[in-house]
C-alpha cells in the first residue's frame, strides 16, 4: 500500500506568482496612464502651436503687409520675436490653448524673404509635465514641444485666380482718389487700386488711409463714370431660406421688416455667395446692381445701407466724425506712422465681452471684403433713372475696416487694410482666402 506524500515546501507559491503577476500588470497599467497623459500633452502642444501660428499669420493680412511691404520699412512692427503685432497675436492665441492645464512657453520668428508670402514659425514647449506612477522608478518629469509654421499669401499679379465668399454688397470701382500709380482709363483721370494689366497692387494705393464710400444720388449716378469714393449696391441672391445673421446687442438689428430686407441682410449678415476673378457683375447677371439704385425706392435703399452698416459695426448711434478709441460703440482702427500698421481698438458694443476688455484686438466684425470692378459705368448714359444694364468684370478685392456710418447720407468711412488683384491671364484652381479676406492664411508646417 502506497502512502501519499505532501510536498509542504511548495505550498503558497501560487499566491506569490499571482501577486507578482498583479504587480507587473499594475505597473504596466500605471506606465500606460503616464504614457497616455504624455501623448495627450503632445497633442495639446501641437494644437497650441498651430493656433498661435495661424493667429500670427492673420496679422500679415489685417496689417496690409502683403499688399504694400515696401511701405512698412521696419518689419519689426509686424514681427520681431516679442513685441510685433504678429507676436502679440500668437501670444494671445497661446493663452487660450493650455498644455496639461498650463500655458506653455513660446518663441516666434518671421520670414519676410518673399514679400507677398510672409511666414511665422512658432515653437511651444511645456516642461515639468506631471507624472503619477513613473515616479516610483525615479523618472524625472518629462517635457513636450511642438513647432508650426503658417503663411499669408497674396496672389496679386501671379498666375493664380482669386475667389472669396461673404463679401459685402459694395461694388467699388478700381478708381482710388490717388494721384500716383497706374492710370485706369475707365475712371477718367484717376488711378487704380490694382494694375488692370497684370493684377499687381498699384504703387499709389494708400493703405491705412481713411476713405469715404458713397452711394450716389439717383439723379446723377447714371450720367458719367462712377469715379473715386462711389460704389454700386449689389443685389446678391437671397439667402435660402433665411439669412445667417448674428445676434446683435442692438435690438433693432435683429428684427428687420419691410419690402426690401435683402440689402440690409447682405450687409449685416453673412451671405455665402462667392465671387472670383473675372466674374461679371451688373446687368442681368447673378449679381446685378440693386434695381432701387435708379428707381423711386432709392431712399429705401439708402435707409437699408445706413441701418445695415450701423448694425454691422455694432453702432447704435450712427456717429459721425473721427472714430476716437474709447468714445464710440464700434471698433476703431487707429492709424500709426509710416511703415506701421493700423491698430484695432475694441468698441463698447463689441459682442465679445473678452475682447471689450482688451487694449488692442486682432479681429473685428468691422473688417469686411468688397469686390473691385473695372470702373466702367454700369448704367445708361443717356438718361437719369435708367436701369444699370451694363456688365463689368471683377478685377480684385479690397479689405476695409469700417469705422463709421455717416448718419442718413448713404455713406460710410473705412480704412483701407489690404488689397488683392486679378491677373487677366490667371487660370486654374482659384485661391480662396476664406470668410473675410481674399488673401488665404494656412499652415505650411506642423510637427
């Protein structure tokens, strides 16, 4: 008879193995958590760098640098690595993009080698990232970094066509009140914003200057050329089915009634209708001149213009006179000296409460894009009151900073911020600048 023998020396080894296995599993899980946190922080760092670079590059557009780099002289006003407008814009964007709950450090640098295509490079770094379980193995706190480069590109005078959406219904002739630059025969003795031959920016354009844009009286508009300071009202296609309008702090801007609401909507709201180089306007095109321009309802059109501009810039007083920072409801564009871009001061009715508390801002609802046409007369030359049945091509775009609506006159004042011109020989896919500009801003490097 055999006797069963128990190996008492092996008792409890299973428990030890299970404990060791659990320790290994917990260690791997703990490391996985730290690695995941590091991965999230790295993603946040890249997002912060991208946002900062794009914000900085937008300054190249709003400052007017891409239209007239020679006029800036000292590029340090635009970007110098610390106190330039692009640097400040990047810093503001960075403040809204934390990495692991903390604002990272940042360095900026700009490249102005190509005047029409400046770039800004942003590098962000977050050190001392929090770790939880890796500290058991005496691992030092890791850091993450990311780099992004963004550009602004003005295709004026090049081979690429230009297109943009959300333009305002002010059809401006390519006829600035200038005494230098490239003459435009359609404007009589005046000159041009963009060279009609190749679409390059005319040397006589006065960026940063204030200009009055006026809806001409119907009794004189059809007889002669539009000339400088005038514009035709475009009757953009109506919104389907309702306009995409912002909510305004001015109650009268939110409830428009009447027989002709569309022109107000096209000023105050965001019409997605796109225009591109060479598109025809006027006549029986999809973008005709508003029929009230030479009709009996001209006063209604003027009222819609005044109201629409006032609502667009958030001004409930339709103030006249110089736009003094801090004294008006709307944002103000403050001209600087030669070679310096205008600065934007927030108005008391700026809808963004955060922006209202800033000394200067880099975006504003008062910044709009308007189309340029070649300057010919779009109406009958023989009699007043005739229809605008002539057509004209789009030859470029202006970016304006509207600073005031002059009460009841059918006029508004604006600062010229930027310009882009169409080369008649351009072809291929059109360059699209986005919502408020014909000059695109994009990331060219993200790593």
